[in-house]
């Protein structure tokens, strides 16, 4: 795609990107060589924005946004800009380390790569000899090189390859898949009416949604209705903010459906031709009146009814936005299902401004030698306990429970890539026990995370700006394929994940499965990109994109949805067969009592998950986390801003400073993620503030197994 | 909108649509990176204001930086001539001539200047003149996710900046100082 075309299309739709100012050259100039800098792809969060790295004398001086990528909408956020500092961070991991003291004591011996590989391979082989390959766990979070890590675990023979979705968006993905057979995107660039519940899009940046929503609400005057127990930046930009009682979102959604159906505001023709189970839904939502929902949600019935009418009237340019991190409550899957049904009945499916099935970009595949399927079943027993969930991703918290019990078999080796389970999983104490009972723990990361601090071997990965990675396809309304290429050579003794996997594979007798270079891998992928000289193009521009949204491709009589019935399943037989509610049934959440508060979590645009808080340019903006508490309960507890508090749950206790603020419901407290680190190598946040994972209790969604992180009640007292 | 001082081909200025600001700090970090600004001091920043009582709350963000005034008091008070103004309106500090007396810091109505603890000279927003001279946008403008800032030439009637000022209501901050600030905040 030529940039010019993209600008025309954007201009022809509704305006988001302003015309570029006053004839300035970049980013207007066309032609293959206009880019000032090396095109690559950011890795500071999962959005994969395209960047142009400016290099002077072998040193990266600046990262600029690459406007070629329609998904990143010509921007680079604070984190993306701070990546330069990550490369030259004096505290980053610079060479392999082998533990010499007790775990967590911080005594390390710098090791050569050969030594670290030999040591690790021996440990893994010993565990394999004693417990079989299933005695090892391979857990990772999202990344372009994650595939090599996963492949190593699988080639080793372990069924226990544990990915991140059950700590993230497993419930929302499953809910939309069970309903539509796919997970769609939401066309915020063109929607006229948007409802968001807890999806704090202006602080938790998701491309292109965040930028499209700003354009939508500020330029086109689209309506934004926002539900959140906190007054977030998104709340401040919304037309209406409701501090909904936590855990009651489903009541709000069911009542909206009640109104839309009772008043015949639904899309009758669409429901008749494309869905199954509308009759059952009609009966199902009858008791869920707005008056009833008011009692649950604390949102006035007349507002719920008014919003329902306005939503239906604005359809198909109206969406109830799905949200991203959907690890909230134990009914999360069913709540997201309710959203999916609400979207279905107003017929916003595959319409401009509605909910749109993703387009993809074709790419080639490098074929690796296939390995045998693992002999053992997964230790998390996902197939048995969560038959509808993604077995290849696994369910993290049930896995931890089983592992601690040694059921159904012992797991004694843990390899971790790019993840910090001590912060990513609720109940840090339990994760620590899981670490303790491991005979071997190996971590691959770029910084000394808390989990790395407790590991036996730490492998330093090269920074994204020092690596070439596989080509990644980002499906969407504006899909793109992006390329991450090496900008500078590694400045320390680090390796990319592929070479780490190869080093281990060689010593584990698995070299045949890794008999390739990253260049060969990328070349195979680039061959089938929908552009001539794909690899050359990627090296020059870093991105191939389709800028033309396609609406309505699935709106034809021959289209079959990838569901059992081939239609959108309002009523789900598969859920019924699996023993779950075939339509979302509301159960009131347990509310905190005895002076306790519900601990709620959220994100900020300068922090990714529990990482980046140690980077100076970002740390300046969040030097420490604090506990948000409403003035009313604060007064009762004699708490003032800045007071040191002791916060405790049934599983842990932390000390954290108070922030008395109007910006939260009186029955909730909030803290940012990414503080209270145990690793002294994260010196700016080591023992600074508190880690929410210490307090969070173990709970999960019943259908997807997704962690339920808003189910913890805490006691707050002055320390 | 014409300014009194402009006789040259270009007069750079900035329009700020603060309502679109989400306080994400992209502009602040981009500026740090582009201009090697030390920790603890800033060439641009975002003022936050929250008011009201739960649940009737309001929050607003105001991106701030040097206003590149038409008649800048910082330049007037500088005893060495280190603070100076280009013909296109960009106000700069010539580090070689700066003695770190900080008169300009006091004279600036916008608190937009800082003392650089490493060089003991005064630093400030340059509108990324080095980028502008190469035909690029200032780093903060280019990187902004919600495109709050619009940079451009007041004298170019075709520029988006010019068009915004011709069609939208706006204000400048502290107009009473007589400095003629060139940051235009859309209302």
C-alpha cells in the first residue's frame, strides 16, 4: 500500500489523522527511500507499532513513528519513545548468569553461553529422566520470538506449554468465538455510539482503538458511555460516566437487551436470517428490567432505558466494546457473552461503525520438522476442566493449583520467557511456593525481573532494537504485517530467543528442529506477502498494510459462521452440553463486608503490565504507586493522603501510601501494577510502593479459566 | 490572525486542542529523547486539573511548553544575548553565550525555562528547530497519539494551523503580559 492511498482513505472516511502541517517533508514525501531511519516494530507493549529508528555513529538517538502502519495511526507513545533508554539501561542483563547462593539471595556467577546452556540442558535432562518431559513447564508471554520458545518446549516433549491468555483476554475471546465463531474488531473510527465498561482506552492504549476513539468523541462528536468504578481519563472524556457497582456489568447489559427487545428496537431481519436462539433470548431477558438492574448496578433505571434506546437507534453504528484484559470476575465469560448478544440484536455485525470481522494479511510459513505429540496430558487438565477453552494456551491458575499438589504428576522444571509470573499471576505467595518446589528455573528476559531474581539461570535476551524477529500479522479492520529488524548490533553479550533455543536444542539433542536461521525464517514468510519483493519492502518500510476496510463481506446468504449451527449463536447448545448456562444468567457478585474494600486494577499509558516502571523517563511520571481510597471511608479510618497504610487480604499484606481521592467508588480501592519489586536490579522500584499480586487471591472464570482479578477484598488500616 | 512582528516568509506557531489530550506523556518522553533533556526538568509538560465531587467530577489536561512569543520577555532580559529569536519566530538559547543567570527563567510568564543541572545553562523548547529545518515536525507533534498539537506556519494560508485559527475559537494564555504568545489553545 502506498501511504498516499492510506491518507486518501482515511480522509474519505471520517477524519482522524489531521492533514500534515505546512508542507513539512516528513512524513509526506513518497517513494521507497523517504524514511529517515531504520524501519522496525516496537516491543514495549503488545500493540506492535511501526517505528523508524534514527542511528548516528552506531548509537540509536531517537525513535519516530512510522506513518506507514495504519494500525499505529502515525504515533509512538511514551513507552515506545523510552525504548532507547532500555537499550542503554545500565541495569539490563548483560551476560548469562548462574545462581551461586540461595534462591533470591542475589549471588550470581557470570557465565559463558556454553556454560549456561550446558548447565540448563543437564538440569532439564535430569528432570526428564526422572519425571518425563511432562515434568517441565514452559511459560511465556506474547512476543514475536515466543514461537521459538514454545517450539523448544514442544520438541522437548512437554505438553505443558503455558501461554498468557488466561491472564489476559481468554474470556472475551472465548465468549465472542462461541457466539460468532470469531473475535471481531470494533470500528471506533466510524461508530456513533460507544459503550465501554472498564475498558479504559485512554490510559490503556490499544491501537488503533485509542486514537480512533479520541477522533470519534472529539472530532465527530460520537457518544461515549463509560462504566467504571474509577474516574479514569476515559471517564473524563466520556459523555456519561457511571461508577457502576463492580461485578454488575452483566445486569446493565441484560437490562439493555430487555428494553431493546420489549420496545421492538432490535434488527428483526438480521436476527431472523443470521442467528439462532432469539426466541429463547426474548424469554430469558424478560425478568431483567431496568428497574431490577438499578438495584444491582446503582445506575438509575431511566438512564439504562435511555442508553438502551439511544444505542439501538444509533445501530448499526453503535457498539458495546468488548474490552481487552478481561480477567475480572468468575462470571467473566458470561458477561462478555451478554455483550456479544447485545451487539448481535442491534445488527451491528459487519457494518461500518459496528463490529467487524478481522481481515488478515497473507504471509508465508517456514516449515519446521514436526515433533511427536506429547505422550502425557497437560498438567492443568484443561481439556477436562475447561473443555471449551484453548487447550494450547492452557489455564494458568488451575495449573498452579495442580502443580502445587503434584497432581496429576510432578512438574519440577520451569522455563520462562519474557514473563514475570511473580507479578503476572495473582497471589505472589503461591507463585513463590511454586518456584520453591521447582528443581530448576530458567528465565529468558532483558531485565532482572522478580522471577529472574529467583531463578537458577538467567539468559539475557537481546533487546528488540538489537534483533531481527519473525514477521507478525496483526488482523483487524486495518490489518497489517509488520517486521522487526535489527537496528544496532547487541551491545552486550546477549542473544535473541531463537539462538537461546538453538543453544539449548543442540545440547538436548533437538537440533534438527531448529536447523535454520532467522533470515531463512523471515524469507519464507516474506515470500507470500501480498506485495512484490516482500522482504526488500519490509526492510525498507517495515510494514505491509491494507488500508481499505471491508464491510459486509460476511453479510450474504451463503456465509457460514464458524459455529456449530453456522449462525450467530444467541442460545448456545455447546455451552449447554458443556454444563454451562446457554444464555447468560446473572448472579449477584459477593460484595465486601466488615469494612473491607474491593481491590480493582487498571492500567496507565506509561506502564506495560508490571514492566517498564524502572525506566527513568517513565519512572519520572510514576515514581511510586499508591492506594486510591475515597474520602468518605478515608475519613472514617482517619487516613490522609501520604499516610502509610497496611493493606491485607486473605493471602497477603503490603504497605503502601494513601491517595485520598474523589476518583473512586467508596467501596473500592485501586493501585497501579508494576511496583513493590523484589529485584534490586530494578532499583527505582525495588521495595518502592506495593505489588498488587501479593494481595490478589486465586479465582478464575468458570468457563474460560481466565484469572478473576477483581474478586479480592482487602482490609485497610494505617500502618 | 496576523501577528505584528511577522515580516518574514515564515512564522511558526502551534495550535493545541487540549480536549483531545489524554495525558499519556508521549510528547514529554519524545521531547526528552529528541533533545537529551536531563531527568527532573522538562521542555514540555501537561498540567492536570481535577475538580468536583464524586460522582460529578471533571478532569482537564493542558499541554504546556514555551509559547515562542512575538515579543518575548526572556529575550529582552537576557544580559548576554544568549536568548534570541529567529526570524521565523522560534525562541532559542545559545548555550555558548548563556551564563546561567536565570533572569529569563523569572521573566518567562509560562515557567517554560529550566536550569540544566548538567551544563549550568538554561534550556527550553526549541520547537525542535533542528527537525523543522530538515522539513520535519517537532518530536512532540509527530509522536502524539491523539494529535493534540498542530504545528505550522501562520503565514501560510493553506496550512492546517492557519485554517484552524480561521475557523475555530481559541485563546492564548496570559495575553496581558504583552508577550504575544504563539501557542493557540482551541476552545
